[in-house]
């Protein structure tokens, strides 16, 4: 028996994960034909050059990357579990195993119930079909009958806030409309288990709150099970009743939400001089044309006289990139965004490893610990191409106390930025 909100609740496992591991082979990409696969395998066995390697492409030997190692836990019906951890900890890989996008390399996963996977919101939508037609299409993918979709379609359309355009092809939707309809479809169609990967990081703030309320409602009223991956700790607090923390493919915490968040924050706020990022690590939603390999921070602890954070990035480039910019997003100790800055332009002269130094003015930030997301972007007109993105790439601490009044500063209530003094005018 488990106790939730003061009431006893019978444990009824809907997911059982036993000794699960997942290993990827790096340096190999599937060929178009069985013949080419055989040619590549035979050449590797004989120690010869791969005959299917493209001209100019470097041939790398196979390496193994263990994304998950010995994962074991049960999920009971109606639980809302938050999965958190650093970028590359294995969170998304675990959800892909549960949604059967890929298979485990070892161990066993047992699932009872119909799964709705919100790993990439809108996956399965067809651009030429209308919003209404895509609702029926997604229902069919989930194995639902037309009658079942008919019973829910009015609620789906109303929740999506896309009533006016529901009979318009979704290729004409704005990104916000697309996301709203996709979430509404996933939330309302008949599933027992919901797998959510950063889906609440998109859309406007009011719609995010609406989604959180909806997910809590279907969990509490309909006893649906939710596994939710996010880097937003506030949404983890609001939605989840249990927290699992992953680190380098292993479970390092399975229990209370606040305890899990504290452990995660302690890890990402590790203040040091050097941070390294292996090039073979998986990155999401980037071109990979530029990869950050290393960050060196001159003085990560800023004292009374220190106003600027000085750091240098070492990065690889696939070719000349004359107009790069570094986007620098600062998070506070609660993992909420404090603000974002963008660097002046810097460049990669040619293919290879380069470095660039940066200076960030911290004078407006109040005392405390901060973590930083780094992104390398390249503007092209109104479009911005993101070549690299590393969440919580580095950390720093501000210790100065240059005003008595700031001793009682409450960041959660007042924010992380202290504006310049207001001038008194007679």
C-alpha cells in the first residue's frame, strides 16, 4: 500500500523495468542496401577501408556509448514521475525504450496499458491534412476506433484553441498553433500512460499552465500514469509526485521531488574552472557544424571587486564560419531563467579546433549561484541556425555584498536582477 494525499492507495504496477541497458555504436550509419551493409562489414573485418565511405569523409572506428546502465524501477498506476538529469544522462533514451521507438540492449521492460508518447510534439501530423483530419489520424495510430475519437473531438478542438482554423491544413499553422493542437490530441486521446519529453517547454505561458492543470486532472481523476522529462524544475514541482534522477545512464535518486531537485541542482551548480564536452555526446536540435569541446572559466567565484565573468570556449568547426554568435542563458539556483545575452560576432577561419574568449557583465545580478546554457548560433537574415546547444554547460557564483539592503534580498520574490538605483528628483 502507498499513501498519497493522506489516503491509502493500492500499488498496481503498469511499468516494470528490470536491469535495462542501452548501448549505441558510434561511427556507423546504416547503409541504403543490404549489399552495402555486407561490404562495409566485410571491409571492417579485414581491416580495410570501407568501400562505401564518401570522398573526404573520415572513417572512424566503432565506439560504444552506454546511454543507460542497469536501470531498475517500477511505475504504479496513477503515478506522476519526473525524470531529471544533465543533458546526456539518458532521460530521452529511456522514454524511447518505453515508447518502443528502440529496443534495450539488455534487461526487460514490461508494460500494461496503451501508451501516448509526447516525445516530439506533433510527430505523426501530416502537413497536407487539416487539423480535424490529423486528430482522426493520430487516433488511428493509437488504435482507436472512429467512434472513440468522435466522442472526444469537440473537447480536443476546444482545448487546442484552434477552432477557427481546425479545417485548415496544419502546414499553414503557426508554430504555436501546431504545438497547441498536438498537445491537445495527445492529452485527450484514450491512453493509460503518457510519456512527455520537454513538451511543456513550448507554447505560451498561459497554455503551459493549462497543460499542467490538464495532466494533473487526468492523473488524479482518471488514474492515468505520467512520466515527464523536463529541465524546468518548477513544472516538475507542480506536476510530479515522485522524482527519478539519472546521471550518466544510472539512477542516482528515486523518491521525493524536492530531494531529487536538490541533488540535481547541486550537480549542475558545480562551480569549477574547466568543463569538457565529448564530441561524440548526443546533442538535440542542432546542426553539429560547430561543437563546443571545452570551457575554461578564469574566475568562477566573483567577489567584492569582480564585476565581469571571463571565460573561453574551445570549439570545432566543419569549415569556415564567419558570423557566429554565442547565446548565453543564465539560470538561478531554483533553475529559473534569470536572463539571456548574445555575444558579438566571432569566426572560425577554417575546419579544425578554434577558441574564443568572452566577458559577461554580472553587475546587475544579485548574490547567489548560477548555471549557464550555451548555444552557438549563426543568423541568416531573419532565420537563426543553431549549430550547438549545451544545457547547464557551466556555473559561477557571486559572493559580493556591496549594499546592506541586499543582505535581505529574496530572489524568489524579487528576482535575480537588481536594477540601477532610482534617482531622486527634487
